[in-house]
C-alpha cells in the first residue's frame, strides 16, 4: 500500500474491527463489506489489548509457551480473512499480546483451514521489557514505579514505525504486542502517504484518527447512548467506525454501511476527548498531539470531518506499564428481598465484619457494597460501609457484596466462607450466595528512555 507518486495520494480508508478483547466477533463483517465497496487503499485494525489482558496473556504463556496471544483471535479474524486477502485489505492487530509469533502461527493455521494460501504475516518485536532490558535498567524502572511484588509483565508502548515498514514490505497481516492504540491506524497511513517522521501536524492528525477508531463502536454511539437524553438508533445493530484519511491530514469519520448507531458531532467529540488528560499535549510514541484548535464539523449523514489538529515533537521517553502479582481477592455476595431488606443486608455486613475481626482478619483491606443502594461511589481503600451509612431506601430487593484483599488464598477463603455462612446464621431471608477467590494483578506505570529500546519487525517463518 505504498504510494510514491508526486501527485496527491488517494485517500486511505481504515476500518475498526474490534475495540477491546471482549468485543463482538462479527463487528468487522459490515466494516469489511463497506471497505470493499471503496476503490483505493484500505486497511482494517483490531484493538484487543489492555494492560490487564496483556498480563493475563503472560500468565497463560507461563503455562503453555505456544499460548499468550488473544484467545478470540480466530473468532475475530475468521469471518473476514478471506475477503481481506482477496480484496488486498491488510489487517493490523495487537492481538499478539504476549506472544506475537504464536499469534502468527495461529493465523497461518486459520488461513489453511479456510483454503487460503500462506499469509505474509509480519510481527513487531521489542515491547517486552523483561527481555529487552538489562537487569540494571529493570531495577531502575522498578525503583521509579515503587513496585516491590513479583512482576508478571512489563511492556513499553511502541509507535507506528515498524508497522509501516512491514506494510511497505507487503505484509498482509501485521501482528503486534503492546503498541499505542492509535499506532495501529497511523502505521498504514505512514506506509501509504510517506509522511516524513517529523511532519508533526500530519502525524498528530493520523494519531487522532487512530484514537477515534481504537474503541470500536464507542464513537458510533455505543458508549454514548443514554435513552431520552442521547438517543441512538438501532443500537443492537451498532456499526463500527471507518476513517477516510486524506494526505493533508484532514479526515472524515463515518461507519459501516447499513448498520445501526450514529456518527455525529456529539459522538465524535466525546471519543476525541476520551482518555485525553491534556488536549494541548496528548503524548504518544509518535507525536505529541494538540486538539485545542481542532474543528469538528458534520458534513453529511454519519459523516464528520475533523481538521486543525496540530502536533509537536515526540517525547524523549516511552510509557511502560508494569503488572505484578497482587493480593488474593475474596468475594462473597448474598441477596435480601422483601420488607426491611436494606436493614437486613446492613446487619449481615456488620455480622461479617465482626466475625472477621474475631478471626484475626480485621486488618484486611475490605469493603461492603449494597448493590443498587450504595456501591458505585465507594473505593478500594479499605473504608467499610457501616450499617448506619446505608441510606434509607424503599428497595425491597438488593444484593450485598463483601470483598477483601488477602495475602494468602487461605485468608481469602475464610472471608468468602463467612459470607456463605450467612445462609443459616442470619439475618433472615438471605439467598443466592456466590463466592469466589481469585489471584489479583496490580499495575504501575513508568517512563523508559527511548534509546533503551530497539523495536524491530520481521516476517514470521
């Protein structure tokens, strides 16, 4: 998808097939169908990686060295792979997670099962700090992040350069681990338009276009919808977004044809501001984007144009996320219904609290949530919701949740068992108990000097 003409390059259409690992498996089908209806260069991105999912992938790889990639990879890609191959639509996805090479092997197996020839699959390497850095460098990062527990994963957010290089070399699929989400879309833009790496305005525009795409259906009204206030048509048939990027950095946001949802100035502005701490300095590995003078304008049905994005030189450091083994999480839930249900639930919470103190577990970080009455605005800092804090409520059906962080699975089991014992130890009318004890992950962030890393790409054998 490389253009070397001296005239203006044709616009590039990039669609989103997923916004997170738990997204709908069939969302990319109408996106690809719409892309195929356009002449000219096209690409499809899958954003399936989060900090937690990457750490979980590392844990999976410890158990099986061939695992550690996105578990829904086949479900996401199988419905559209043949169309993308025949239509020359490259696929870029961070579904490599902790094992891009393993994901590449799975993609080749999938292609063979569909009767397709072997794919040209490129993988991007270099984000895994546990293998890329020296012991001294890792120690410096740990000191910076104040993490003392055993690490599960440590990954830097890479940029778009290696993705672009792989596409220029003819990759049909580019598999990455941890890259900045917008880089998935910026990579094909760099490959197609040949923007200089210091053309900060156009890199910033491409980054913000990628930012629009990265959450999938969110910009098409998904996370926007609020009935009676922000109505969205046919939400059950929500379409996913497509970006039309022009060589000068102007771009249009639209969505898959014949799908539900909507793309208008409101949905686009919400997504544009999503996760932006400083609109004048959105730091990414490729550029520092500035949207303070951006203009967002509706130019047709489900078509919104964005212009005026500015950029500044990329940061000297890369963000990294370090995930570590956290305490064990104990959870127990029980429902109370009927007259005086809130008071009985509050008494049950008080009983559990006193029992845990008597068992020597009173120092655990714990919380009590009265779901439907008092739960959303609590925190995990150990403040216990006392019975007196439960607001008077006419609710006659609510659920009590007790949660605690414990150093050992044995202590966590004791907490869960105290909730289970409420069945017959009272108060009256409790039922539907659910308990769980699970290991938990913690995370911290730090900055890595850019010169410490040497990202590469290669075609997977």
